C-alpha cells in the first residue's frame, strides 16, 4: 500500500475511503504542521494530501524526500504550492476543481448581498434591541437592474453569473480570453480591467491568485469603479491592495466590501475592523459538508489515478 501524509483533518467519509486505499498518516488532531514537520512526517511517504493552509514553497519542496511523487491539494487554488519547483523535482501536483463551484458561487452572492444590504450593521443593530423601524434605517443598495462585473469567468465566475441573473443583474466580465457564446449567456466581455471596472456597479472577484492578479485592485484601478460600488472577494486575499481598499471604503468610493479571504489570513488588516461597511467571513467558500466530501474524494481520486499510472484528472503542473 502506498503511504500518504495527510496534512490536516479529513471528514470521516473521506477518512474511511483513504484508509481503505492507502497507508494514510492522518492528522486527527488537525494540527497546523510547520514546513519542518511536513518534511519530517513525509520522509517515507509516496505522496502528500495537502490543504490550503499547508505552505509548500520552493524551500520546503526542495527538502521533501525523493520518495514523495505527488502532492494532491484539497482545494481548487494551489497558491500554497510552488508548482514549478514541484515539477522540477518530478512531483505531480493536483487540485480539486468543479466540486466546490456551487458552494463558492453561493458565498460570492452572500458577500455581495451582505455588503450591499449592510448585514454587519444590521446584525449589530438587531442585537442591541433598541432600533426603531424607520424609512431610512440602514438603507442599502439593491442588486436588481445593476451591472455586475465578474473578474475571472472560470467555473466559479460563471456560476456567480448564473445566480446573479436570478437577481436581475446584468453581467459583465473580464477573463484571460473571451468565452464562447454558449458559456457567456449574454454576458458582456471586457478585454481589460479598466473597461470592466467602469461598468461594475457591483464587482465579484473570482479569479485565481497568480503573479498577474496580485493587487489587481489598487489605488489606480479602484478609481475606475463607479462611485459607491460594492465589491466582493471570494477568491484570494492578495488580489486586493488592502490599504487602497480601506481608503476607498472610508471615502465612500466603495460603498461596501464583502470578504471571505484575506492577505495573510487568518490575520486581517486592523483598519478593516474599524469599518462598518465591511461584511466578512472566515474563508467559508467551500464550507459545506457535501462540498468538503467532494473535495476529499477528488483528491483521493487523483492519488488513486496517479498510483495506477494514469494521469490524474486534475494535474496542474
Ligand atoms: C479553494 O479550494 O481554493 C478554497 O479556497 C479552499 O477552501
């Protein structure tokens, strides 16, 4: 049986399956292993089932034992892994696309709604139990008939578009390439950020974190958005320059922001926490039981394929 290091806790359903197929070294206590621990614990392993919290950078990858041949990441994003270094060492890297599309798109909509309808202030006011209904109590922005810009029109972006159409929004998007019309469903393509942002009364960030998308929302580009825009980020924290965003939220340029992901999470820029026009969640994009089981299954499928000498379906390097 091939030996696999599992760097975080798996749901029971996935745990049962991996134990049937592999000699799995589980992390039942869900400890956050340091890179040194990952290196030591995977010493005699054939593969690693890693998570978004496991930082496998160049230094760590280079110190992994020669026996490690595959890293199956339990996430669609793989910014936690230096895939070029893995490739150099002949280590295959896989991710878990598709299974988390719906749950993450749901969270994007929740962020847009939570921000635009002032859910954070609403919760605080309701808790105080001294609010009085009035015609102007916590007035928010309505999504219907508004233009939604989607940054990154992959599977998740398209699922956000599908949901947003149900709210009566008009969809605009930017992507590396224009989609075919059967995938666009009438959404309007913008070949550059400036043109997309100019139309985006609401903006949903659904692109992967790559060197090209780091700080894509910055002092300069935020200015392209219409005054009073609502922004939601369910992708990765580093797409937003936090200082520029905080400034724009304070000035009213940005009406409200919804965040599920953060630069350096779980830490969050302290200045954000002083703002009322922020609706925030702790990286819950894929956090439903059905999705998490799906992610575990997908990572295990990739390991299984690899050790059956097949190319894993989700190989990314
Ligand atoms: C992903 O799959 O990239 C998610 O953000 C992890 O929860």
